[in-house]
């Protein structure tokens, strides 16, 4: 009897992991900063500032090329403490200063050539491109930033939440 129960539990866990690997979701993160929207926008869009906050706590951003305008593109790279490089590229679809940025994001090589989602070595079955929406608002002198990432593998959800919390902490230090 115990073998049937443990076998059923193992099967259920395997199905959950497989589902989390294959299914996509939307991740939404939000932070309120004790700064004006204009100050947060500057830190968010300036290449030198992005180098200081892009990536989780133990990562460093080595390359940030950023053309924040509709039709503009970006190429960002972060390096893990073990020396592994992660490159991202995308196109800005909508830019409303101090209000909203909508962009695409794909994994890429150092030249900005996109890598199919099926070929990346990050947990989950990634699409070739995700959509990122960043919204800025201000109330009582404090800026609220909401980041929405559409198309994220469900298994990556908790890692992204942690990563964004750490990036928001870095942004707060810059303000």
C-alpha cells in the first residue's frame, strides 16, 4: 500500500514539474520608491545606471547598449559570480517618458543575434520572445514601478520574483 501511495505522489510531482516546465505565465512585480518618477525613469533608462542594477544580487552587468525609443533596441549582458554570461536583446515597441515602456526580450549572443528559446540553458521551455511592460506612476512624491513579463515558463516564476526583488533593491540604492 505504501508503495502505491509513494508511486502516486512521485507521478504527481513529475507531472507538476513537467507542467511548470512547459506552461507559460505572466509574472508581475511592483515596487514603490521614495523618489520621483523622473528620478526612477532616469535610473531605469540610462545605460550607466542600468549597469548598476541589472541582474540579481550576485550578478554584474557588463554590457548595456540601450536606445530607449519606439523602434529602438537594446543589448544587455549580465555575468554570474561563476562567470556565466547571459545576453538579452529586444526592441522597444512603446515608450512614453515617465509613464510606460513596452518591449520584447529574447536571449541572444554577444552580437545581439537571438537564440531560440528552445536552445537556452535556463530552466523552462522558453518562447523565442517575451513581452515586458514597465509602468511608472507617482503618488505623494513616491514612484511606483510595475513590471509585467508575459510568456515566462511557470517553473521560472519564483526565480524571477526573487531576481526582480533584488534588482529593485539595487535601484533603491541608486536613488
